[in-house]
C-alpha cells in the first residue's frame, strides 16, 4: 500500500467507516476514542480533544 492511501475504497470510504463506528458506539451505549490527523473525520464526534506539546485540551463537547 502506498503512503497516504486509504485502505477503504473510494473517496467516501473513510467517512463511511467513521459513520459506522459512530452508529455502533451509540447503539452499544459505549465510548470510542478515535485518533486522527484529519479534522474532516470529526463531524460525528460528541467531544473533541487535542493533544499539543503533551497537553490535552477539550475543544468541543461536554466537560
């Protein structure tokens, strides 16, 4: 696999996977931690936190 290429087919593949993870997380009433460098994948997130220089900061969602 070439660097920068998704294993998911098509341009919507990663978004579909994240949507599926979100649905399963809510259906199971559990939590999921998703780590990404692409902020476009954060649209379904209930909470968003960022780590910068070793510090965790809550950017969006309930405290």
